[in-house]
C-alpha cells in the first residue's frame, strides 16, 4: 500500500464505544464491523441475513465479532427493540436496497426499505440517552445529473433518475428534516455521507462490475457489460470507510463538520467501466475482453464524478489506494479467496496495513 500521510480512524476514540451498525451483513457493512472490532468498539449489527453465497459476512466470520439482530428495518418494533438492547453511542446506518437494476424491477420495495427504513430508524432514536452521533450512508447518485461532466458538490440539487438514486436523495431530505426538527434540539448531530462507486474484496452482489469480473474469471465465462463507456468515481472500500469513520468521529467530538459530505477518489482518478475492466482482468491474470449486453437496458448516467474538497478540507480525508493500487488490492482479496485462505485473517491484515 502507498505511504501517504492521511487522517485515519482514532482507535482510542472507538475503543469501548457502543456502535449500532445497520446493514452489517452487506459488503461495506461487513468491512466496517471488522474495522470497528479491530479498534475495540462494541458492535451491534441490525440487518437481514446475507443474500448471496458466498458473502463477506460469512467468510470473515462477522458473527463472531458483532452481536447479530436479524430482521427487517421496515419493522418498527424490531428496530426499536434492537436500539433498546444496543444502547448505541454512535449509529452508522448502511442498511439499504443498494442495487440500481433491482430498484427498477422493484421500485416500491426500494423506496420502502431505503426511505421509510431510514425514517423508522431515526424515529426510534429520538430521545435515546447517551447517543452522540448518527451517520446515514447514501450515495454519489443523490444528485440531479444533467451529465455536464462537472464533479458534484454537496450544495448541488438533489435528484435521481432511477428509483434507487431517487430513494437515496429522499433519505437526504428525511435526514435533514429529522435533524432540524428533533436531533438539533438534543445536540445530537445527524449527517449523511455520499460515497462514490466502491470496489474491494468480498463483494459478491448481482449487477456490480467487480463481482461480475470475478465470476467470469472463476467460472471461465464471457464477461458482459451493459454500459462500458460510463465513467464513475471508483474508490477502494477501505478509503471510503476511512472517510465514514473519521466523519462519525468528527461529529461525535463536536468538530462541527458539514451535515453532508462527499467521499470519493482524488481528482482525475475517475475512469470508464471498460478501463476498470481491463485493469481488473489483467490483475486477475485473465485474457482481456468483454461483450456488450444485448437487448434494452435500464438507462444509466454516462458521467458521474464527485467534488470531495469539503471532506478533504474539514476532515483531512485523503484516499491512499488510488487507481492501480485500488485495483491490485481488490484483486488480491479475491485471489486469496480462490486459494482457500482464511478471509477473516486476510481482511484484518488489509485493515492493519491500511492503518499502519
């Protein structure tokens, strides 16, 4: 990994802190649970059971380091009971229906999970004693996107063409409403983090580019791309989560950062899907190549980039795994998995190296 002077999560801050992590059975949620555990936090997870096989949650044995509460975030009584048992000081809200194409197939379900799930969580947290900060994770896709090519700033208009993007934009409004109506009076910061397109080991989701590349490699099948020319702000999962964790720290410590921040790669690190595919195939030792998906596909934005200068200025955020380094680190995890390595140890080692 590169040796870059960046602000990293403060283990002394997290040690012994009670953290409620929703979505801990997901890709980013599992990595977050492992990182928090390494720093000594008491992690309570709230999520549905994993929906892929294999999955990071099982491979990294997250059930050994987080108290599991399996259930639906749309169930108000379940959410309230989980909060009462966890008594969290910090809440990291990652539970969501996170897939664009699934949102097109199931728009009402997506809005219900993402928007009303967040509202139910915020509502159950009102009046909770000992609560220090709430950070809700949304996405880089919350912005109205006229595809001018300019990186989005936090002050740009919210929008969302597809149901997933629109649902996450709505979460931004719900979070701001709950903050201004309830949590500001309690002096509990409620903020949102808008992350870029995250890559990294342990993602096995459907309709995501890196898992698709890995599956093609593992099965020896042709790789099919829907939108090879689309450009995205690819970011390694550890860089993204580093931003989330230092943001939550800053909120809880009273540093008064903005209540919405973008997290993505440094300027110039965006690349088209086809370029990412070629580099990832090379890292896997695959023969480069892909074919274009046939038939009509849901509309996807061609250009998407984030202006992350606010997070860099107010938090000291900086990405360490940029471009080729992010791709190499991602490929290393999957190759270790294919070799039968202990993926808890491999993942914990990756976090330790990042923090070194």
